C-alpha cells in the first residue's frame, strides 16, 4: 500500500509542474513564447481551461486542436497560458533526494569518525 501511495504521489507531482509562459497582465499580446505543435493549457476569463495543441496565431485569435477538433480562442480572452514541465519536476525531485542522501551520509560519516572526547548536545 505504501508503494501505491508513493507512486500516486509521484504521479501527481509530475503532473502538477507547469510553467506559465503567458500572462495577460505581464505579456499583453506577446505570444512569441508559444511554439507551434506544442501542447499548452489555456485559461480564459470566466471559462473553463482548454488543453490545446497550438497551431497558429492570427490577428485577434489563437488556433489550436483539442480532442481532434479545431479550437479558436480570442486573444483578449486569454488570461494565462501554461506549459507542462514533467522533466523539470523530475530533475528537482532527483536532485533533492540525492542532496539529502549526501547530507545524511556526511553527517553519519562525521559522527562515526569523531573522537570520544567530544560531547554532542
């Protein structure tokens, strides 16, 4: 059961790492960071989010494909565009685990190799 819980936690962690590549209050109609053919999550004002494979930017709209259907989103309605980054999350998790392991090994090594003349509080 612990293994199952660990796997579910790891899966949630990997799926939750997203990077906001566009915010309407910061980037204001600058969609240069959005790449053709990549999958993004679009958040619109007062509407549900869309997971869309980006196709093109036109004058006042963005065109993409979601569930095999063409999706057209007005540029003015886009609040945030996020990109999933599971590779970055994996690197952070692996680096953190390796760092903690090295830290614990260092502490254990120092304690085992110390003189008996020292007092530990």
